[in-house]
């Protein structure tokens, strides 16, 4: 159901002022037609009170039933019929109030009165149809945006549900391998994994956090991975001071770093360093992750895996842009760059 224009105080005031002003003009016109002042006021009052009441009824009825745009004939006929009803009722009431001479003058002026009534009702109908149509469009847009938001939430949730088991299975496999050979490291990894998962459950999909908070959470993930890979994995994190307070979607960096570890460690036997650098440029937070890779056995540029594809999809869902995640490779260094527009 739409909100009536009568819910706006300004419109109610304009509505009343218009009829008061027109009633005064109407009296002046009737005086020119040889009405007495008293009968002119009576005629004007009866005519305009009835027309104002019919106009109000039209406004309220359009609130509950709004004809389609292609029903122009419906609007026209309705205004003509209502104008005819207004003229008939007005004349019937005046026949009991004013003298015969003035009533005859009223009868002579019926064509002009009818045209004016139809015009006023037509204008009021048109204005309110436009008003209610605008409300309808706004409501449709609101529902569309709500549906899009729900769809995005579902898609983001699906991505998270895919990411968490992927990381969890790898961690559990590593714990299983350490239980016998390095029980102390296995217990440490279980504690870290428990803290990591506990924090994960507290995160909300659309929550934005500072880069500083995101890096603290990312460190939990890196601590687990360092238990898995031991001395082979080291990290280097650098950030501008102002960049630490910039905002980004929660849990955005883990899949990118996981991808860097995958292509840096899985196909090599030596030690590697994952570099993470954050800075501000053009009112964007830019985070660059670098990892070495073996060009002879890895093709990271052509196949970036599920991690980066999920981040790319998430960024598109949040910002409707396809250029916020880019990758490149040069001299056995794979570079992933993520841009975060600041809200």
C-alpha cells in the first residue's frame, strides 16, 4: 500500500490554500455574472467544498488502486463522470438555497463549470498517478536491492564455506603427520587451529575491519602454516602507518596468502619468503603479496587456483568491479595485487 500525499503536512497546507484562494476568485467571477455577494459566497462555498471533497476521494482511492499507464481512456472517462456528478449534486443543493435567478445563471454556466471541474480533477489525478507510480518504482527498486543483497550474502557465505573446509582438511592432515613424530608441535598446532576457528566463527561477512586487525588475524593462519612447513616458510610484512587504519572486508587476505604458500612451497624443496606490502594510492588500499615459484613446473599466471578466484568473485560481489585483483610473474616471483576502494 502506498503512502498518500495527505501524509505530507506541506501538501495538506497547499491543498487547503489552493481551495481557499480559488473560492475567493470564484466569488469575484460570480459577482461579474450579477450574483449578489451572499449568493456568490454560497455558490462558491458549495461548489468548491464538493469539488475539494471529490478531489480528496480521488487522491485516497488512487492510494489503493493505481491503474496502469496505458489506461488513459480510464482516467479521462473517470474525470468526466466525476465532473458531471459534481455539477449535478452542486445544482441540486443550490436549488434549495439560492434564488431562481441565480440558479438560472448557474445553469447557463454549466459548460464552463464542467470544463473547469474536469480539468481540476484531471490535473489532480495526473499528479497523484505520478506520485504513486514513483513510490511503486522506489518500492520495486528497494525489493530488487534487497534480493540482490540476499543473493550476495548467500554467495559470500558459500565462498566462505568452501574455503574453511579446504584449510581445515590441510591442517588436520598436518596435525595427523605430527602426532607421532612431533607431538609437542601437534598440540601447539591444535591450539592455534582452535583459536583460529573460534575467531572465524565470530566474523561477519559484510563486516569491515582495519588492515591492522586483518593482519593480526592473518598471523594466526601463518603461525599454523609455519608449524606445518617449519623453517621452510618465513614471512615479511610491511605497511605504511596510515595504511594500517584503512578498511577492508574481513578475511580477504587469507586465500591470497594461502595461494602464495601453495605455489611457493608445494613445488619446491627449499626455503621461501612470502612478502606482504600495504600502501595507500589514489584513495585505495593496495596490498601486494609476492612469492617465489619454480617457472619450470608451475604455471601460476594461467592457473591461480580456487583461492584467488574466490577473492576475485568476492571483490566483484562487493564492489561490482573486475579490476581489483591482478596477478603477474617476473623473474620467478609471482605477484598478486589487491585493491580495496575505501568507503
